[in-house]
C-alpha cells in the first residue's frame, strides 16, 4: 500500500487536476486510482507465478521426455567413480552385504574368504582402491557402478597361464544384442518396457519411466484408502536388473529400496556417456542373460533365458535363435516355431513370479501366455500364423534334470584336486557353489608333463605294454589281464624359493578318490625313513645335552642311563676327539643292530616279526645298512630303543615300576588303565544304545546275550530291582517260551541275582555281557538324553569298580597293563616327533610294527618329509595353488598369493645324513634298478635317492592255539618316495584294492620300475632350467 501511495503522490504532483469549484476533492481521486493500481499489481503477481509454474511444468515435462538434466548430472557423477587394483590390502572397499548376484559370485563372502585364506598362509597381493566419488556414491546408499559380468565362474590355470578348467554361469548366454532374435526383443519390450527404444531422445534415462512411476506412486497412496489395491509396478528393465542382482533376496523391500534401485540404474544408464541408445541395447541383453527363472530340482538355480530354455524345456538356445529368426516354409516348421516361441513367452512372463508359474501353476502360466498372444497380435507384434501356431503349441516341461557331463577323473585328477582344495579353503558347501564364484585360481601344475605321465599310467592296464615296459616279472606284475585291477599314482614337486611347487599329480583311478591324500595306506618300509629321522633327532638332542660336559661326568651319566641311546651318546662324547654334531650323527648310523627274528612285547602282547629276505635273519647291520637294505628286524629294534629313550625322558623307571609291588606310581598306572580301557568299552556301547527308548534298549541287550534263565534274570533285575516276584515270573515266561522253571528256581534267582546281593561285575558275568554295557543301558533308561561327556562323568567310579580283578589280581596281569601304558606314552612322544615332519594322522599304533608300516601313512605326507630333507631341514609350503584372483575387474577385486613361511624343523646335519641314507638305497640297496636312469641336461648322472616300501594289508584270523586259521586281504601297495637331483622329489605308488590283492605279490620294486619307465616323460621337465610360474600380475589399471 505504501508503494501505491508513493506512486500515486508522484502522479498527482505532476498532473494537478483542473476543474471548477465544487468538483471532487483530490484525496478521493487518489484513493480510487490506488485501488485500481493494487488490483493490477495483484493480477500481475499471479501472472508471474503462473508463468513460473508453467515454465517449471514445461521444464519438468521436457526433462521427463529428454532427460537432458539427468544426463548432465549422471555423466559427471559417473566420471568421478572409478577403482583400480593396487599392491597390498585396501581399506577403501565397501563389500556388499546382500543380493543374489553378489552372493552367488562370492562378493558378499569376500571378507570371510580373505580371513580364512590368511589363516592358511595366503596374503593379499593386490586389492581394489575406490575413488572418492565411488565411495561417496555407495555411502549414500547406492550400489557400485561398474561393468557387471553377465557370466562368471571358477577358472583354473596351470603354471604357464593356460586355462585347464573353466565354468561360466549361466552356461549359455546371448553374445550381444545383435545375437538376440528380434521377436524375443519385441516380445520382452511389449511385456516390460514398451518405450525403451524411443530414439527421439537419445539422452533419455532408460531407468525411469515417469508415467508408470507416477501411477505406481498414486496407487501406493490409494492403498491407504483402498487396502489391497494393486498399484502396478514402476520397474523398468534397468531397475529390475538392479533388483534381482543386488537387493536383499532379489526383492524390493520398500520405497527406500526402490529409490536405491532407480538411483543406481540411472547412474548405470549413463556409464558410457550421455547418449544412452547403445546402453539400452546392453540393458536388454543383460536382462535376458541375467533374469532369475526359479530353480530346477536336481539342477539348481536357473539364470537367464538361454539357460532356462535348455533346463526347463530341453531346447538348445542356438537352435531356438535360428528358428525364431527364420521364416517357416511348411506346417511342421510353423509348429516348431510356435512351440519355441511359446516357451520363450512363458519364460518372459514367468519372470514376475518364476517359482509360482514354472513349478506350482503351470496351467495358469499357459493361460497367461494365451492372453498375451492375442494382445501381441492385436498390437501388430506377431502375425496370424505365428499366433495360431503358438496357441496350438504345448509347453513340454523337462521331467528330469539335465544330464551332467561325465568327467574323466584320470585326466582331470590335478584339476579336481584343486577344486576340492578350494572348496576346503573357502568353506564352500559343494562344488556347485564353488564353480559359481567369480574366481580364477593359478596353479603350479605342468599340464604337458601331467598329460604325458597320465597317458603312461593309463596304458599300463594293457598287458602287452606293461610287458614291454618291464613291469611284469618276479616281485612285479603277473602276466595276463588281471593287471587292469592295478592303480598307479604319481606326484612330483619342484623346489622353488617360495616353496615346493606341485608339478604333476596323476593317477590311473577313474574315481574322485585320491590315493595320495585321500586314504590311510599301509606303505610298509617307508616308515623306516620316519624312524631314521626320529633316531637322528634323538641323537641331536643328546648331543646338545652332552656337548659341554667333561668325560668323567659323561661316563657317570652313561653308567646310570636307563636306555641304550643315552648310554651310547654319553660314552661317544666322553671318548670322541671330534665333538661336532656331524661327527656324532655319522657315528650313530654306524651302530649295529641284529636282524635275527625275535618275539617282542608290544601292542599289548608278544609279537613276532620277520624279514622280507630270510638271508638277513642271521646278520648284524649298521643303521645305515639296515636302511639301505630295508632290514625289518633291525628297525624294529631301533624303534624299541627309541621308545625306551622316550620312556626314560618321561621320567619313568620302568624296571622299578614293574619290580616293586606297592608303590603309588604302580597303583596310579593301574587306575589309569582301568579308566582308559573302561572308556573304550563304554564308547562302543554308547554308540549302539544312544537314542533308543528303554524297550528298544532292552531288546538289543537281550540279543547280545544267551537266552538262559539266569542271564535274563540278571538283566531284568538290574533294570527292575524292586520288581515283584509275579512281574519277574511273567517276564521270564514271555522271553523263555517252552522253558519250565519251578517255584524254587524262580525264588532262588529272584533273591540271589538282585543288585542288593550281587555286584555289577558278577551280574555282567552271569548275563554274559560286559558289566559296563549293563550299567550303561540302565543309566540311559533314567537319563535318556545323556551325552557322552555326561556318561563318562557318571561312570567314573563304576569303571574303577569293575576292574577290581585287576587291582586284586596277579602281578603278571598288572605288569602287562602297566607295560601297555608305558609303551603308549612312549609312542605318544614318537608321534609328536613324526608330526613335526608332516605325519598326517592323529596317533600311532603303539607297536614296534610301526617301524615297518603298521601305523599307515599317505604318499603325499611322505613327499612332505622328503621336501624337508631336500630343503636342508626347512619345511617349505607345498604349493599347488599359487594365486587366487577374486572378482577381477570389479570394485571388489582381491588377489591373494601363497606366502613363503619357511620353518626349520630339522638341522642341516640331520638332513644331510638322511639324504645320504636315501642316496644309498638307490646306489646299493632296494632301488638299485634306478642307477643311471636319470641324467641332467648335460648328460651327467643326476643324484637320485629314496625309500621303498611294500604294504600287505590284511586281517588275520587266529585259532584257539594262536595259529593263523585264515586272513582277509584289504589291499596291497608298493611305494617309492624319491628325489631326482636337487630340484625334484615326489612319490610313486602301485596299489590294488580289495580281495583281488591276494592274487598279486609285487613289492616296492614295481614302484621303482614305474619311476624308471616314466623317465622319458619327465625328461623335458627335469632338464628345463627353472622358470617363473604363471602369468605376471597386471599393472594397476583404473576401471570406471
């Protein structure tokens, strides 16, 4: 108003009114003019507002059609988002937390993978770094922007960088947009996004269809007024891709999730620049290759239209593309095109609810197809002929899952071992999930050498070829077709600065079972290598203890020592002029042991052992000669001395313990035996009876005994000590049909066999079952859910009570049990030593037979010990997988490399003596046939050594007098653990399983001969100078 008055005043001042006296007063005129001016200004103001709103509306409408502003914003946003893999671990990665795509490819689990691999001695060699723009964008709640992979999977490369195994999921996919039949594209766009290819606006944002979005928002608001109202979907193809790839469970969980999908999809649309036409074609291709189409029972998840055609309808997508692109010439071809088009249409429509339509409501899917066929025809997308042919077609679903391609385990042994190893390293539940990870594994295997060796192993099943190769003969293979029962295995490692690289892992068994790492085998005299190393280790320990002592003190120690090894070492150090460790070890392997047969108390009783060659029975052999010629009895005695040494080391005076009757130590040993032996029996019974109800347990217990009146009475009264005589009589009558018992007999058993009158041990004796079995069933009756630890705690006193016969029995029985425990303790110490050098199992058989293979072993574990010796006493990692590349060329890229962590577990001197002994086996001992076989590149002989071993694994049946009445053969093995020069070492094994093994008499000489046969196949590898493995790590390259 003040403005109006001001303007009006100026008008009046410069335009004074002229008139006669009596005209209107000037003030009245001014007020009227002001009112008019005010109305004009008000109208003008609203006109400006309306103009601005119109301009905004026009701008919004124009932007909705053209997306110029969005193109400007998102192209600049995309330019600031990049990532690059650089050396070392990164702290600038936001790993996804969910999303089917990210879960399937392993991106979600990458932090766990990294942690697990670091615990297995892998380190992060390279990892992705994010730009600030990408980090801010993801921090805002969006998904990372990058060129996502339509297909990915596990890939395995050999040492030369050649791919030896590769999977891509989905298995089938369209190469590019041009490879998609136009009929498929048009049908998809009609169903999902009809205006995607509107080329009037090349910068249009294909992620948002504003009309559909507005209707969806309106519908969601209307749902508050009309519950259950279906507002329709606002998803374009681009936002659907983000949804089923990255949203939790592939679903839109709310408005926030929808906005996140739209934001990410919009940024993705402009990843190649402002013009989105090419990107729109990529969206169609990605959608068809990536849309989830349920899971087929027995096959798994189905991803993408090409795979779905094959999995659900047995239709090859290449054939489908030809049919859908071509023009039918006859009725049969029209029928085929109609059938395939109906399959395609069904899959496109089922994408809304794939599991519902493809599994639960196939009839409803068929009706939906019919409705869309008419709509497609009315809209001009298909002609009458195709409409009618498709309406007449029937959806013929596959009944069984697609057949799995059979794998040749012989040819793919190293590859399958790598997959198995990866499954363990990454804690994957199955090979199915492992193969779907976005992962490349670089292995150390030499594929060419592997193939040559595998070919020879396979040909050895041919009798003629085996004969030509010198594999048939005395202590080798028999003549004839029986030799096709044999299995051969070969493993070769190469020493490298960072570890022992696996070069060959081959066998002739066409099964997933791996002889080298998959079983516990009797490998015979190869155990002498472990025994020799333990012997040398003890000598080294004694040297460290005695090296600074004076001769007089050493003499005193020798006189008082309880074991011969300590005695010898002390005497040696007291008399020797050279006190070095090397000199003492050299002298220790010259100690002699008898090869004469003898019975030994071991393994719980008296056992006899024999030599392979009876000519060795009367001789006396140095340790080194006994090793070269594999004299069994000498090594049994060596192991006895080792066990006695550890007994003394444990502070046990065995002689005093056995000679003195009433010592606390003796009673403690007896109680310990009772406890351990009782647990052993209790565990056997617990496995039988856990989970059974009382009636089932009683029935099983009765089946374990004789159905005599006294036996059944003892069992019944143990469970029912307060039973009435009538119940007792009824029980016996029901379980002893046809038996007559007088009243006096019933009364006598009723009164004398009750727990009040008879101990548990006596009742067990009467019942003919172990007292602990009787106790356990009774305990479980009252404690049905008891676990093993509860049973052990509850039975502690009972286990001692039932061994009263031992505490109060003869000294001979007590001595036997004490000697058993003393030996077990010693073998625990021996096992601890063996474990340092890679022994793969959790215990040793406490028997001197362990020196000749009774405890079993694995070829690959023997190779690990050979690696320690070859590396001068340093344990280096055995490397079969050198590098793992996760999520390559993505924001999550992580490269992990096996690190070298050397660990000295054996002194140089011990390794040197062991290597000299191994060389002697080839030069003078059981592997002499290898002399001169292997040569270096210059023609000179390679140093070759090793240890042979023959395993004849069988169970003997003994008669009442102790003689063998029969045997059951389990398997037979011949093994040679070897080294070739300074670089290569490994194992070769000949193996025959099952009863057929009884028809073979080969020895480890067969394995030695096989190594000789393989020389031509190994020559290219052995004679080639060492070269770097694998493809080089790529330089840091930026991805945007």
